[in-house]
C-alpha cells in the first residue's frame, strides 16, 4: 500500500493570525503565529511577537531554543541586547526572560 500526500502551509506574517502564547501559569505571554498546525502553540517553527514594553515570564526550556530577530530589540535577563538580524541559540535548561522596549518580531524554533 502506497500512501502519498502533499501538505504545505504558507503564512504571510503581515496577514497571519497571531494567537496568545499561554505560559506555564496560564497567563498570556506574547503572541504566536504557528506555521505547523500539528504542533502545540509555541513549539516547532513559529513567529513570536512581543508588544512594546513586554517582559516574558521567566522560564526554562527542556530543549534548545533558537531564534532570529526580524524586527525590534530584545533585552535578555542578563542585560544582553539582541537586535534585528541577530541569530541566537539558548541551550536547554537555560532559565531566562526577555524584555522588548519597543516591541519585537522573532522567528523561533523550539524542538
């Protein structure tokens, strides 16, 4: 038996529907545009939007997190400033939170 399928999903960021990202405590923590509908929101490859003045909830990932800053600036808990064009890798078990003074748009991969 041969099974073949073709499933592709293309989303335009400007036209996409961003949904609230819900943190471990049930609070809203930014917004996510999820590309793969089979992944839990905020997992896999997605776009994450931080509004101006937003600080993420401190958290620890059980897997590596990688992101690319498309727009804006993100200041990590240690004071390091990531700017548009920066590609970042955070190792698993790294506890962190981030702040965006003017808002930011990130492409994220999390396992």
